[in-house]
C-alpha cells in the first residue's frame, strides 16, 4: 500500500522547480525534504496522513487530500495555469495568539 498512483498528480513548486506528486510515497518523500523551520501543524497533519495511508490505516485519497491542503496553505500548489497559489490572507495560522484574545492559563 502507499505506492498506487492516484488519478491526477498534485503539482507543487518548491525551490523554483515543479514536481508532480502522484502517489502517497511521493508525498511522504516530499514532506521529508520540507525545511524543518517551516514545519507546523498543517505539515504534521499531512505527514501523519501519508504515514497512515502507507500502513493502510487511512485511505490514500484522504492522505492526498491532506497533502493537497498542505500544498495550498503553504502556497506551493500549482494551479492548472502553472502558477503556484499564494496562501490566502489568514490561512496560515500564527504560532502566537492574537494580542486582543484572552489566552487561558
């Protein structure tokens, strides 16, 4: 499990190069190369989903949805026109709470 090709590859652009991710193994390999300083909650969710799909604990489709979400949020997902999508304002969560928000102790 984890090596079956998916219907349509997910295209990502990183370090100036476009890569086609067409299996859960490809997605997991890509995530392993992701810069440590940029690894956050969305990264961990995508990596966990890929790992779970490789061990047949979740569907490959669900894992690829998680990877696609990671690519969209980080701004590396390539659209049909060939351009990387920029993350929407507010789509990437900050690690710091909003200054006006009450944080329980």
